[in-house]
C-alpha cells in the first residue's frame, strides 16, 4: 500500500469522456456556496454533484467494471463517479457502472460487427 494516496495523483472517473475527478470535488468543496452565502461548499448542507467510487476489490466485480468501461487502456487508479450508477453508488442490485457510458452511442450503426 505504498503509493495509495499520493497527492495530485489525480483520481479521475474512468469512464470515457467523463471528466469528474477528485480535483473537481476538491475545488468545489473549497468554493463559496451560491445558496448558503459566505459558506464554503464543504461546510454547507448541499449535496455534492457526484462522488468517486473506487474500483472494487472483488475479482468478479472488477471484471464487470472493466467490461462496462470498455477501454483499451485503463488508468492506474480506477474510479467511477456516481453519475454512472443507477443508485448513485455501487449497490448489490446495481454494482456496475451502467449510465452515461458514452461509447455506447458513438457510431454503433456505422461499424460492422464481426464475430
Ligand atoms: Zn450550500
Ligand atoms: Zn464519471
């Protein structure tokens, strides 16, 4: 567990084209809330726009995630933000990322499927 939390390692959502990251959360937490004037987001009751969920330890779930991510190269630290989970986080019912997986919509029609 040597380099688990290197500062600035920049955990970012592993879903293609999604740019939600630890840094964005950090910047948001330290910015002033529009509704709760003069309070920083981290001190107010507003719900965070998203959360980052770590790659599961369970081997089977990991494979499901990798399949869902559908990326050739996976980042070193895999995180997926809450926007891709039906329940907003991995749950027993919906343990894998399913929403806003953008690759699904990109020119599926024009590509030939060869099996
Ligand atoms: Zn607020
Ligand atoms: Zn995301």
